[in-house]
C-alpha cells in the first residue's frame, strides 16, 4: 500500500507541475516592419547595422519565410487577436475618419482566451482596435495596458500648423487596468515619439518579473510603435550606427529584443516561454512625390525579395519576419516556407496554453501546434484570401497568387482586372509576369477556398464597420 | 656546425613546403545568377528548394553582401580576368554582331599570372571573351579548356525556323590545350544545353585530381552556363524539387557545388584551396511582353532586396552572391557589407599565390588579401564607376549611388538625367527615392573617383572594341 500512496503522490506532483507549466507567451509585434529588415531575412548589414539578437533568436527558433498577415494595421491586429479574417469583425480597414471602430466586446480575443486559463495578460503598445469606452485593451482581456489607442501617424499632429484650431483631439498615451476607464498619461507627440518604445520594453519586463514572482503564467503582447513613421530612434540609439536613423532604429529594435530575451533568461523562464517575433504588415514606402514627405523623411522599408509595401496585395505586404522560439519544444534553427497566417496564432497558442477556441463563431485560423513542434513538416494551410480593405484583391494558393485587383502603394490607386492575373511565387517573387495562360488549371484549384469563404460569409454575415456594441 | 646544417635542412624543408603550399584556387562563376537565389542570401526555399551546400559553404567562409561586378557577361568576365575595368580592354559590351571581339593577347589574364607561378590552369565553361584564333582561353593562359566560346543564347539557334538558311554558323562546344587550335566537340544546341554543366563539373573534378596527383597547385575557373536562358536542368535534376525548373536548376547548382567541395575534401586539399562561389552579373529578367518569350520560358531571376536585373546600373545588376572559403585562413561564417569588386580578385589572388600584378598597365583592382584574411575590417575600396556598356551610368561611393543614366531592363531604353539622381543604399535599397536635395554634399565627395578615372582613361587610352591584336 505504501507503494501506491507514493505513486499517487508522484501523480499529484506531476499534475501540479503540469499546471504550473503553462508556457508563458511573448509576442513582439512590430509596426510596418518589412520582411527584408532583419539580418535573418537578408537585411541587417545591408540596411546599415548588424542585428545580432534577432539573428541569434532565429538560430534558436523556427523561422518562417511565408508567414502572412493582413495588409493594414487595424485588420492585422484584429485577425491576430481573434483568429478571424478582419472582415468578419468589421475591421477590414484602418479608421480614416473620427467615428467608432474596432473590436466589438462580443469578440473573444487571444487575451481573453488566455486570461480564462489563468494567464496574467499585459499589453504594452499600440492597440488600433478601438478608441471609445468599452473597446480599449483592458476591456478586451488584458489585465493591464500602457500605450496608444490608435497609431503613430497621430504623433506629429500637434506639431502641424492648423491642427490646434481644428477641433481634432490631441492623442494621448493611456494606461489602464482591467475594468478601469483608461487614464490619459501624456500627449503622444514628437517629444515622446522617440521615447515610447523604451518605456514599453521596461514595462513589459517589469510585468514579466512580477508574474514570475507570483508564479503566474504570463502573456505579454508588445506591439511596438517602431518602425512606423516618423522614424525617430531613442536618444540612446540616435546616431549609434553612423548609418542614419533607419539603421539606428533597426539596432534599437534589436537591442530591445535582446533585453527582453535577457530578462526572460534572468527570470529563469526561457525554457517555458514561447517567444514570437513578428510584425503587423509589410513595410511603409512613403515616396515624397506622392505625399508632402520630404527627402529626409521619405521611408523605404524593405520587403526583401518581395514586391510591394503595406496596403497592397503583394507578397511584400503579406509576408513579414517571423520567428517563434520555445527551447526544447520547437526545433532550433529550422526554417520553413510553409504558409502560415497571423490568424493561426489564436488556435495554436490556445492549444499550447490549454485554452479554448470559441465554437460559437467562425474561426479562420488553423492550429499550427503540430507544425510548430516539428511533428509534421506541413502547416496544413493551403492558402488564404488576400483582402486589401474591403476588397478581395487576391487568392493565395500554394505557390500561386491569383489577383483580381492590384495597387502599387498605400496611395490608393486601384486597378481592377476583368481577367485575373496569375503569378508563380517560386519563379516570380516580384509578381510581375502574369502566367494565367497557359496555367488556367490553377484558378480551378485555387478558387475553391474563395468559394468556401464567400459561402461562409453569407452564412455568417460579418459585423459591419463602425457597428456599435 | 651540426646545428647549422640541421637549421639549413629545416630551412630547405620549409622553403619546399612553402613552394608546395601555394593555395589551389577554384572559382565557380555562375551566369546571370541573382543575389537573391542562394539560401545564404535569403533565397533557397522561397525559390522552391533548399540550397544546403551553398549555405554550408557560407558558414565555412566569408560572405560578402556588397560584392560587385560589371553588369553584362563579357565586361564582367573581362574585368575578372584582367583586374581592369572592361572599358580599358575594349570589352564594355557583349558582342551583338558577328565581328571580332574579346581580350587582346596583350592582356595579362588571371590564368597567365597564375600559370607563371607554376599553377596548372583549367577552364571549364563559358568564355565570352573572343571566338577567333588567338583569343580562346588556351591562348590566354589556360592549360586546358572545355566549353563554349560565346554564350548560351546561341544554344536554341538551331531549333529556330530560318536559322539554318541564315548563314550564321552553328555554335560548337570546343576544347583545346595550350598552344592548340580549339577543336569542335559537338554542336551546342538544346539537346546538349541541359547536359553541359554536368560535364563541366566532371571535367573540373578530373582536372583537380590529376593536379593533386602531380603535386601541382591548380587554378580551376568554372564559368557554368547556369542560370542563363534557356532554363533547362539536367535530367538528374529535372522535376526533382516538384517546384518547377528554376528550383530544379537551383538545386542542381547546389548539388554540383557540393560535388566539387566533396572532391576537394576527398583529395585532401580542402585546407589549401581557396574556393570562390560567385556570378558574372545580376539576374536575367525576361518579361514576355518585351520579347517573344512565352509565359513558360519567361525568367524572373531574383535580385533579392535590390532593384533591377542585368544590363542596368542598379544594385540588382551589380551585387551578386559571393562566398570565399579558405579554411584556417579566412574566418568562417563572417559576413561583410564592405564594397569589393570582381576586378579586385586579380591582385588579391596574385597576393595569395605569390603572383605578379602587372606594372606596365593600369590595374583597377584593389588587393583585398588583408581584408579577406580578417586583418582589417575595411576592404579599402570606397566605390567604383558603374558602366552599362560604354556609358557611365553611375558612381557608387560608400552607401550612395549617383546616377547619370538609368535603364530598367536589358531591353535598352535609356534615360539620361540632366541632373543626376542620388540614392542612399542603406535607406533605399530599391533606389527609388532621389535624395540629391538636400544631400548635395555627396556628389562633391563621390565624384573624385570619377575625375580620377577619367584622367586615367585620358592618360591610358582604352583599347577599342573590336580592335585586332
């Protein structure tokens, strides 16, 4: 009988360890950070700086060369948080006017899902999913939030002639805890713009430390304001590379990423922390011909070998840098070109965290846990629908893209094709050569998912943009 | 006295070892192989295949992200062989008509320089520096040659309607030994086009084996016909990736490179062999709109993150993949963005081989030996003149490019700027945003080298294109 009681004791210990072993989750989510920026994707030194911490991270994790997002800030964040196409949630575009927008409280966010599993959930950075009461991060599953409700294009507003008299409200950095109305901390202007990402990093590290002490699994969502315009590195990094502000900012991101990783090491939780490094959409490309940008402020974020920038349907908008590290669980140094989408992170992380994927609504994400863990070499995702705002621009299927509409930049000149264009992404990463003829068999295969998607939208009408709770 | 004689004996042994220790040199020189193709430059899997051997080579050697060439086949080969701008040698363009062209016998080639130092010199592949008696590789320093005098665009000729009756001679694969008139081996047609690179690899390996047995240092120059149009992988590789012919061809190159490296290992000379992997110029980009190419045969070689294809002045034409491996001498796994040019290989290899750099003519190349050996982090090259044919298209200086002329493809529509355009390559790898204003200080610094170059050309008038020996 003694043996049995020892066995029961062991079993209890095992169950307890397992309960404590819910993995921590950190998502570094950069803003308009192109595929071609990190050294691990062929950037780094050609952009004016080494990126040793990112590159080391890639060596320690799984790097995806075909990780896709939605092509604008708000849709991309919507899909990350919900595991659903942004169109379903009424978030297909960034908000341009001043109306209500964002996630309905009805949506179940990744933060809510993890919160239900006992996670401490902290968000530090840019939300862009609602700026009205009931739609802030701490209304949507986060225990605490420090950051900005909208985007960094608002940071220069108060420096512009005419703005003060416009009646448009000044943007504030805000903070709140779950259940609170967010408080205005300070104006988000050009004075604070270079400083904010430093604060986000510090607050994230403090949060992690607190949770480790409390023996609580944590979820840190860190949507940095870099590399969104205006390009203003922190004074610690400004001038550091000698190769210009973009290089300085890239080094800053590398440094902050390194600090986070070091902190996770110091806290002794590296082996039990899933660390994801990625971005919301392809790079900014602000040619100063098309806007009032000056030569000094023009931005040419790098999509690497792909065509296009944010707000297009091209691979440069869709593919962003992606590394996931989970020591001992996810194979170190592996690289894959399998198709994965940001919407897949919800069900995948739910699986890792023992969380629930909602079954009362459409979830478009695919559980990638077996793929991430290396139990299969296939992601299980054959493709997806490429939205640009409310328009279906293309269907991606395996190494093919079928384009119905195109635009070359965020500037909003859209071309509609009466006959869709087909690109072979292996042969033609720049999506230049329409090979619909003689490959007319490809649409026959590729369009099935569009058909399914359209049927699904009819069965489950999407939430309307600007719909109230 | 006994001690002295022992010392003399040691000295003799040392001298003898040193004599035997002239490093072997292998240059794999691909045709129209873009910066973005190898896995080590962000290609590989996104092009449809892993490139494990190239990637491993990069880990074992020094990888340069800013290794530059001339932007057409003939000029690039001219500059590699002579250490001089191609314009000096009358080889600024590929030959389009049927006249005399190529290197004058007066030129001193890399093969002649190494031959003078006791090297066995073998060339296997495409010459493109002369097709008339006295101008073949074995007239220019190579002990033996097997390959084609011109280029692979000639391989489909005999399949084309009207060619047989045109009077234009059929192209032959040729071979010769030093002092011989090359013999025609077989027609270079679409039957042999997919097979030739296999034969080049075999002949190169056989040559190396023979020299190792003879205890002779060897120089193998291996200008493959891949990846020049038409894209036809060897039957061993055709269909192997399942991702199309381009991917198959990329895997073939990887495989052949691996075979060469394995052979060097097997021969026991890896530590004493400088292995260079590079290409003649940026990728082919044959849009089927601009030519009679079909969708099936259109080629979109990848320049990676850079703009442009061959026959342009953009970085995509200038920067090619580059790795140099010399175990124990050149630091393994190092990457540098320092500017190096193909013309620098002549003086650099001369230094490594104990060879002579001619002092009776202008040599434009810079000795990179200290940089390659890691004794300095600076290449010592601040920039160079960018020729496109006989025209000076641009001046490259540090991370800046000043463009006087541009064209977007090989198709030959040239734009001349009455005011030059300036690009910052760190900020703007796609060379899109002209930042001449407010950076008008850059030309003041950048144009010094153009001034020196023009003075040098006046002092040393270049050989005229088509000039007889």
